[in-house]
C-alpha cells in the first residue's frame, strides 16, 4: 500500500488535514461571533461580568479572549484601571478554554500578554508589589509558551517599566534594548522604533540623576 503523494500517510494524512480545516473553520466562526458576545458581556455591571463569563459556555472561546485582550490594550493609555479589569477577564476566559481544542503553549502566550497588561495597570496605580507579582506570572507563562518573539518583547518592555519605577535604570535600559532586538527580529520595525525611543528616555533619566548627584552642592 502506497502513501498518498499529496497527504503523507494516506488516510491518516487526510484525517489530520480535515481536522485542521475544521479547527480553522471553528476559529473563524468564534472570531466572527466574539464582538457581539463581548458587547453583551461588557454591557453588564462590572461586578457581574466574571460570573457571566464563567456561566456562559458561548463565551469560552479563543475569539472572546482575543477581543477582550484588544480592549485591554486599547484602554491602557487612557484608563489603566479599565485595562487591568479587562486583562483580568482575559485570564478568566483563558482558564475556561477547552484544552482539547487549544494548544497549551499558545494559551500560555495569551496569558503572558494579559499579565503584562494587568501589571502595567498596577504600575500606573502605584502598586509596585502587584506589578512585580504580575511580572512573575507573565514570565512563568512565557517560559511555557511558544517562544513567540512578540510576546517575549512585550514582557521585556513590561519588566523594563517595573525596573525603571524601582530606580534600576541601567537594568531597564538593557531590557528595552533586548525588546527592541526581538521586535526587529520579528520585523515589527515601528515597535522597535518605539522601544528605542523609550530606551533613550530611560538613559536620559539616568544621566540626569547622575548629574544631579555629581554636581549637588555640599553643605
């Protein structure tokens, strides 16, 4: 019996291809339905959203996770508290995904990004200990993820923000340099340029602090 030249392994290869096609079709449907499902969820009072998310199986999809994460990222600059709340919803939604349908390392990547969003919101609220805890959670997810360069760069940027607030400016600059390199490897040149600018700001801050120390008049 000869293998199918198009689908190695004959029937086995065709079966795998059919499963992949069905999986992609299901993902496309999830993404199409996610905006209206998330609109329903977010129209509820904030205190009821986690409960609804847990109760409603239609919300336990990858598409819903993606939309909530996009909303969290969009809110980050204008409303850090809302960004963090949405990131918390992402983490809850990710924990409810069907493990038989979603590859664990990909889910870990999603959770790493959500922890970075949640951590950034804690930083903006002045909760440095909470941000450090979020950084540990994000790093743990990153270690078990797919190795996606963009996810790694995002976590490096977040860690740099934590170190900068701790006054560890040289560490922050080094982390941003690493993040910039990852973005360039991923051909995300606009993100690399943004990170380069942030690194310049950190270095200027460090230089200003050093000058103030060196030239501070003695009594």
